[in-house]
C-alpha cells in the first residue's frame, strides 16, 4: 500500500500499486487529462510507470519545463514515424532535444526537399489525429539488436552494439513505429499539436567528417499554437537580423573557403571590433589587470600536463617543427600560469590578474560553424586571477560587479545567472567543494543577484558561474563565465610563499565578460538589428552635399568632426541627396548631415537620424557636442 507524498506536502495512500496516470486522476480529472509525465523522487518517468512503494510524486504537465522537454522528445519520434511512413527505405539514427526544439538524422539516398518537409509535417499532424497510444517495453541488448536488424535499421544496430552487453534497453512503440529510447514520452500522439519543421541540413554520422553524410531535419515544438506562433514570429525577426546579412549591407566582414571559420575583417567591422576591445581593455586596466601576450603555438607537453590534451585534443590544431610537436593554443590558461611562475611569488603579491586578447584556435566541425557565432579563430576577453583562499570571495564579487556594469554599457540589462555545482566525476574533497561553492554563491548574493543552481554541471576542477544575456527578441546567450580552478595551478607546479613561509598553490579564477569577441559582436549586431549605439557605430556621421558647390564646406565640416574624435566621412558623389540618405540609412549610419546653399551660408548642418527624424539645423559645435553626448551614453537607456 504505497503512500504518495505530493509537492504541497499532502499524502495519498493507495491499497495497491498505481500508475502515475492513476495518481493524477485521483487528484482531479483536469490534471489527469493534462499529465504528460511524472517524477518519482525527482526521476522523470512515463505516466504509465507503476509506483509500488512510498515515494514523493510530482505530476508533469506542459506548464513545467520538463514537460516541454518531453513534448519535444516525443515530437522527434513523431517526425521519425512520419518519415518512415512516407519513405520506408529511409533509416533512422538519433533524434535528440535541442534548445527550443529537436532534430532527427536520417540516412536516405534522396535529398529531402522543401516539398518533402511540408509533406512530412502534414503526415505528423495526421499521426497526431490518429492519437496512437505510446507504450514502452524493456529488452536485452541482444533482443534489441535482433529487433532492429529485422526492421532493417542498420544505424540503430550500430548504436546498440556500442552499449554494454548487460544493459537493459527500452523500445517505445506508437502505431507501427518503434524506436530505441530511454524516454519518457507523452502518453499518446494526440498530445502533440504545436510543432513546425524548420529546415534540413547535412550532418556526419556520429559527428565524424570521415563518416557518411546524413540528412538532419530540424523542428520546434511548444505547448500550444499561440506559443508556437510567437516563436515562429521571433524566428522571422531573427532572420531579418542575421548578422551575416547585416555584414554585407554594412560592409563589416566576410568568410571564404580558403580560411574556413576565420574572419576577413573589413574596415567597418574592424572598427567596431577595436572599439569593443579597447573598451574592455580600459575597464580591466582601471581595476588592476595586467595585459599580457603569450605564444600562439606551444609544445604539446604543456597541454598534456595541463590536462587539455586529454580533454580537447580533437579540437586542437597541431603542427610539427624541429622534430617537436606543437599545438595552436585553444585557450590561454596554461600560458598564464607560466607567467605567474616567473619569479618567486609572495602572498603579498596576490591577487595577480592577468588578461590577454590573444588569438585562439579551435578545430570546430565544418557543420557547426555559423558566421561569427562559432568560428575556428577567435579572441576572448580572457583573464585569470591568482589569489588566496581568503581573497576568493571578494575577487569573485568584484568581477561580478564589473561584468554587470559592462553589460549595461552594451545595452543588456536582463541577465540570467546560473551556478553550476560539483559534478559526479571531480577532483578535490567535499570540504573544498563546499567552500568553493559557498564563496561563489555568497558573491552572487552580496551583489543582490538571483541565481539558478545547476547541480552537477560544474567543471571537474571546480564550480562555475554562467551569465546569460537576453536579447531584444527574447533569445539568451551565455557570454560571461567565472570558473574556480584548483587543478591546473597544482598540475603545472604553481605556488606562492604563504605568510607562514610554506608553499601554497594559488586559487585560480578563469573569467570572461564577453567571451569570444567575434561572437559577442555577432550578438550585438542581431540585438540592435545593425543600428548599433553611437559609440560602437563604425561611421558615426556622414556629411553630404546637395550640389558640387557645397563640396569644400562638406570637407571642412568632415575634418572638424574627425578632429573632435568622431568617426565621420564625406559623401560628395554626384547623386541625388535622397539616394545618398537612403544608402547611408541602409548602412545604419546614426547621423546624416546634409549641406545645401543655406547651410554653407549660415555655416550649419541639417541633422537627420538613421530612423528619419529631422533634428533641425545645428552649428558644427552644437552638432559635435550633441553626438559626443550620445556617444557618452553608450548602450544605456537611463
């Protein structure tokens, strides 16, 4: 007779074993209808799972984040079901949940077309209307292999063959479609109604470019049509804001096959890049960071000692010279430890804060690269703080204050914070982890920041804080991080002389505010749809003439703007003024300064904004003061 404890603390006793669905029904008919899954002592399970002993139970609906995950996982199966119904010769491989949706990879000789996607989606809706019940059965590894061999699913067989022989597997069935899966899934296909297939792309089997190419169909799924429609509207807006399109209209950068994943910066783009870099450099210099530079190519022995070779060798570029093996650095931390180790360090020297804007190289898969958002050559606003245990909390707090203030200057006021705690596989004793997690949590609390705990998601060497920015169309981007590291300083023999004369290993804080400068610039472009704050705009003002008679005055005004530190240019082309205004508006130049005969006579400028607002006629002094005032605001709205 199991006793069930509900989330509100109340209890229900049953005279026999019951399913999650029956527990939901005992609470209310509405909850029974809405139940997607359940949790037994925090383990997510299907609604048909039997509870035969005392347990804490929570019913999961589409109002719960876990419920949306189950919906998306189930919709991935629905996609595979539809594909197999329409194209029986297609083979299924894997279909995981991703942010805001799912995908499924298929081995199929014929490329899926746009029309195919429409037909597959229509078939998915047909399968939901048939409302197939979803069932689950446990099988041995050998049984699973034989089952999928009989189905002709070679890829499923390959997946199962890599699973330990003694592991019990589960197969989920809906109608005539079956798939290998851990689950859980919705009780029936009729609960899946708000979904959309978004695109198809190529993907290598098991992510290895040496393997065969598969077809990956992406989709999104939500709890209801309104939420889906809102998301699709945001997708359309995101498409308009795509930083790669903006790069062409604003002449910022380009990519080409001769250097995949590496940016060819044009003057306008490099101007923005340098403004961001200079700003961060000035901010960190003001709070005691030393800017350093370390080699891009370092002997593999250092990467082995630091542990990076074991963890990241597949992502590292290697070279050979003089019978030695080297790697292009994917990160700066081992090199910064080498600087720390030069000379004898005392506790009086700490904290030491080392920052670097050095190039990093990571061998990203070709299919994973996406404009500035994921590249092979990048620069981070990277820094490492070497401090004592006693200094740890204050250093963390000071960094958090700096980070939040920097984000405001870029126009980001909505920041979600997550504290990732000790993973199952870790180094160090629990007392040390307790101390480290408390220090980071206390730092966040001292700054008045709410944060979400992400159990088990810390690095193997220590906990970390993640900072996620929300852009103007609701997307989130993880940019800043603060990671606590006890491992690398010890592995690389870094120490300082403590107050009692003993050698002690310093605490090492890895920290970044923006992360990759390339990626952050891409985020900025999409957040502002190219209309960057004046302080970041590559060209802040264009002075343009109506006829050739005004050309000398235009050049004079342009030079004066430049003398006063503004990024200005003149446009003396023999084109109509309306054409010039439209062109520079498309290029997102903040201020368009028009000069006609009256302006020359009064030595003034007619000032317009890129949004089309007419700010009237201003003297050059007033115009310069006005633009400087706007520059000083940076991206702040108040």
